[in-house]
C-alpha cells in the first residue's frame, strides 16, 4: 500500500468509528454507572417487596426482618443491598442528595411530617413501599390524601 492509500483508509476508519459512536471518549463509563445505579435501585425495590405484609412494630430493632418500623425497614432493605444508612428517619433524611418531588426515581427515600418521622422507599409511578399500622409493609400512593398533604422531602442514596 502506498502512503496515500494508507492515509485515506485510516481517515475512512476514523470517520466510521466517530459516526457510529464507538470512539466517543467517556461514554462507556458513564453508561455503566447509570446501568449500575438503575440495577441497584431495582434490587432495592425488589428486596423491599419481598417483605410485603411483614408486621409493623414501633421501635422494631435493627436487623430483624420479622417486624419493622418505617426506618428499620428502609435501613434493612438498603443494607441487604450493600448501602449503609442511619437508623432513624430524621438521620436518613440527611444522607445522600436532595431530590425534587418531580424527579423521584425508584430507590429514592421519601419523607413525611414536619419534623420528619416517617420514611418509605419510592418504587415509581407515584408509589412507595413502607410500613406503618395494621397492614405492615405495604405499597402506598404518595400522591393521594394524607400522604400527599404530609410529603416533606426526598433523598437519593443510590448514585
């Protein structure tokens, strides 16, 4: 091959790589991080759903999957997925990053009351998984009635 042919072939190959996106620097790492966070959030939600119906107990001890209060539930679910968060809802409301209600994603922690003393895990479509009262661990619509009126804030701990 002569020099002109090599230059043209190299230029054509470079152009092909650039137009297919395979030569975009940084894209694979950014995509991998997004997939990982999304996958981890899905795992958190799935873990929480495994405990549907488990009884509510005010002040339930940490690490006991036989009964939960709201914050021992969130702490346990996140811990099962390798994420450490504090024990009570007020402390949990200080970790991670603030998330506007309009930007909630599955796996975000959602908080209620002022001062904060209830927490749940957002699962998407305006719903959270949480525990309180007779029903124990249940799925609740955060956009209706009492929950909508007492919504306070949200935090993202899965980055």
